[in-house]
């Protein structure tokens, strides 16, 4: 559980850095990478919590 939290936090930090680089440089590929990282982080987190909820049922 602790490892998963660290991984999610690092991925969210990476997405934030990508958006920060986009804001600083204006290069679109940073924004695209930020959205990709954010999207897959949220998908993985959603699946993780779905498994936790299903285990409780």
C-alpha cells in the first residue's frame, strides 16, 4: 500500500512538472506528456480502489 502511494505521488509530480515545463517553454509535447501521465495515473488509481472495494464485498 505504501509503495502504491509513493508511485502515485511521483507520477502526479511528474505530470505537474510536465505542465510546468509547458507553461515555461510553450512546447506542446510537454502538455501532451502531462495529460498522458495524469490519465494513466488516474486510471490505475481507479482500478486499485475498485479492487479494494470489491475485496470488501
